[in-house]
C-alpha cells in the first residue's frame, strides 16, 4: 500500500513537473501563433483582393521595432469613426479582411489593422510588453493623421486583441473614444488553467482560489480583469455563447467588473456565436448593436464641409448645430 501511494505521488509530481516545463518552454508559442499550421507567414491576400481602398503603413514602436499595418479607407470618403482593430492570437491581419469589409460596409468607418511584432510583415518577436508598445505606436499614428476625425477613434479587440485594446484604452483616456471587446479572456493565467487543467490549482488570475505559485513563470499574463475597472471610456461587450476557446463566463466577469466603475457599459450576447464567427452568426443584430453603441457614444459632432479632411481652418469656421 505504501509503495502504491509513493508511486502515485511520484506520478502526480511528474505530471506537475512536465506541466511546468511545458509552461516555461512553450508559453509564448501557445499565446502567440503568427503562423497557422500548414500556411506561410506571408499575407494570403491584400485588401485590394476585396476591392478595398487602402494604404500600406509602416510605423516604429518606441523600442524601434518596424511594424506593418493597413489603413483601409472607406470609399467614398466619410467622416465616420476610425476603428483601430486588434486581432486574435493566431494568423495575421489578412485573415480578418472579410470581417473588415463587412464592418466598413455596415458601419461606414475607416479601419486601421495593425500587425503585431512577429506577425505578418512586422519585424521582431511577440511579447506582452512589446505588443503594448505596438498598439501605442498605431494609436499615435492615427492621432497624427489629417484625413480622419481623430476625436472618433474606437478600439475594437477580439480575444487577445481585447486584452491589447484594454491596456491601450486605459493608458489613453484622451485619445480613445470608446472600446469594443469581443470574446476576450479575463487573463492568460486563467486560460492556462483551462488549457492545462492539471495545473489549475497552481496558476490562475485574481479569481483563482489556489496558491497560484506558478504565476511568476508566465511572461505574458494579459490580466484584463485587473485593469478593466480602470477604463473610463464607454465599453461594448460582445459575447458568443458557443465560444469553444474562451469560456463565455470570462466576458460576463469582465463586464461585471467594468460596470462597477463605469456606467457607460453595454453587454450583448449571441446564442450561436463561436469564438471566431460571432460577427457572422450574429447577423444584423450584431451590427445593429455596434451601430447603436457608436451613435450613442461616438456621434458625429459636426458636418463635413467639402471633404473628410480635418484641419484648423475647418474647426475655426464650423459652428455647433
């Protein structure tokens, strides 16, 4: 009996050791997947394939990493909001072009699509600290453009992109007008416990009841639940109830934490929505709720006179309606 118990303990210990080794050695590859299995890293297409008007934009993060982006412009030009879109953890921005095409059609907006470092044509290697710098560089670029209304920049983040966008919105309350989160996790720490259940007692976010002794080994915790309550801008939460990757309860927890401190929060769930297709399965209701949110919190303040350009002369000559 003693030998059996000893073997059982050794076996459990071995599982934990293997789990810890996996966590340390492969965590970045689990969190960041720039290249989908069997596919090249390069873009399979550009916005031109979908007849979208766009420009290639190259920017540098504060630590000098060269980043590639697409600024997709509504045609004809409109004085609508500009969506700063942050993608999920897998693939590249080209895989989101159909979504962006429909978004522009339905919301009459411009879209800025950032390739995180290590993704697409961007240089470097992905990390939490690095991607936060990348997002800031993208926002700074947008605020300096004179062909958009910089007072109507809206962050849209799905999954990992929601974590990225949350940090950016918190750090830039005067530059980000509103934020939309879709199927975002509470933290990578909580997701690690889901992906590796045998480590759940040893790792987790602020809601975890275990000792969390392994948290210090996670280099990209993306603890959205710990900063969501600090955001002052209006927030829209879009949750697919059939999400097969991020438990829908994560979105509910994020909303509950946010609404404690911010009354301008809206939560909409979609019964058939999965992790990647909530926008598609949600149909008209999905886009209608986003449009209502934008109309309420990011309205057009003044009419465009002759073009969508915003300059000092226009501001001096325009009067309030």
